[in-house]
């Protein structure tokens, strides 16, 4: 069933989702470093959701759309711990209500096959019914 929504038409839950990879909630630590050309410190963030194609996380710092970041995602102990390293491009940065932090969406531009595989395994493990 199609129904009107605002200026467009609602064509169902998958019509507007252009993601290549499935995503799941991820609330683990994310450490990242902007790659602006200057040596910058590592910044701590906290994950919101994760896929093999990118990451949404929260940070106390804002970043320009299009800027590059190097990041490390740390998996929880129940999943065996470990890290996945990646380089990505900021595709969105929005202030969280109150303005004390920002939600930053990053699309991975460089990630090892093993890192991508580990993320895919994590997402799949969260999607499995118990």
C-alpha cells in the first residue's frame, strides 16, 4: 500500500534505504583522529550504529562534511574483543540536542578485508534471533 507523505510518497521501508551493508546498534568505544594534515590528538567517541560500510558515533567535537578521519572501533568482550581500523570520510555531522555533543556519520574509504569481515560478523551476530 502506498500512501502520501508530505511532498513525497511512502513506498515502504526499503525504498529510501540506499545502504549497501546492513547495520546494527553499536555502543562501543570509537577512537579517531582527524586527518587534516596537522598532527592531531586521538579523540574518544561512542558508537551509535555500525555497518561494514560505515559508522555513526557521538563525539564532543564537530567535523566538517567531507573531512577524513582515521578510526578504531573496539568490539565488546562478549564478541571476543579486538579492534577494526579504518579510514573514512565524514558524510554528516549534526549537533545533538543541547549542543554538547555531535553525531558523526563516517563512510569507510579504506578498511582491510579482515576488518570489514569482523564488522560484518558483528552485525550478523546482533541480527540473529535468540
